[in-house]
C-alpha cells in the first residue's frame, strides 16, 4: 500500500490481537505494511495469529502480556522496545465482555473489568507512550471502547460500559499530555461484532437495544480495523482526541 494510508515498516502493537476484533485490526494494519505485534495474554493463540499473518506474507510477532498485571505489562513492553525500538502505533483493543446485572453486581466483577479494560490500557499507554515520546518520532494511540456508550447496550453491562467510558476519558487526557511529543490519541466505538469473545461472554442473556439489527448490517473485525488504520495513518496526522462510532448505523435507529 502506498500514499496517505501506508504504514510500511512501522511497528504497531495490538493488544488482545489473537482473536476477534484484535485479529481483524492486526490483519488490516499488516495489509497496510505495518510490522504487527500481537500482544495477548494467551501466548499460544498470539503465536498462532502471528504465524497466520506471516504465512500470508506479512511481518508479525507475538508477545505474551497480562494487562491486569502491571509487572507483566512493564516487562513485556520494556523487552519489546529494547528489541524493536519504540512502536509507531498502540491499539488498546483487549477487553472483557462478561455481563452482571447492576443490582446483582459484585466488587470482584467490577474490579476485573476495570483491571483489564481500563487500567491495562493505562499501563500500556504509559509504557509505550513513554517510549514513543523518548524516540522523538511521534506516534499513534487508539483506544477501542464500545458503542454501548451511545446506546448499543444490553442488560448486565454496567461494569463493562463504565470501563469503556474510562477509555474515552483516558484518551482525552492522554491526547492533551502527549500532543507536544507528536503523539495522537483517539477512540473507536465498535457496534455489535460477532467474535469468539462475545459468544463466550458469561452472564444474563444479552437483552436490550443492542439486539436490534443495524441498518447497514453487523460489523466485522476488519471494519473496526479500517477505522484504526485511519487513525494510525499519516492521513490522520492532525486528528486527536476524537471518538468515532463504527456501528453499522445503529445510532440512527
């Protein structure tokens, strides 16, 4: 790929990149020329995802990291930067989707959601944002939140939605603090995407507005990847602190 959306030779880290939306994002970025790092808590699945990209002729590698564990994030990303240098892009995609009704909510469920979906993204931005800033070449950070923030919701998503809202606030603060280093920070709100993680999510039946079929049809992981590609590409050099819904038109129903 050439032109404003080319990423030839640029290192891009995708958390939760072994499956689902993360795998779609990784594929789109690889097709644009990026050297993709699949960062996932499942090392075998991450290695398999990287191998699939490599077999298709792309450059990819796997990194094992548990975003709920600060020490794991520091060690894994520190080793990556030492080995490959600062990344150009970080995509905070990893997240849990389990459901628990609000009035039956537990502290354990709330804290688990926050630990992975919000706190883990903070650790990743801190560690890799620091490397980007020190490298002096700028960079791109994209947080993958959820269209649940704009109404595409089902019962049981109180902790999940709160954790995803935290990503929007985190992106706003990070966009401000990292702008002097030439690093942009933006957020994507995916609508319904049929993924292994969504199908395996525990909790009450997913009943609510998000069950409505969007007028443009359900999104694919690659649809979310295309939006990520825009934000991390040279075309978005002057775009930061923005929130983009990719929801198949759900918001007009």
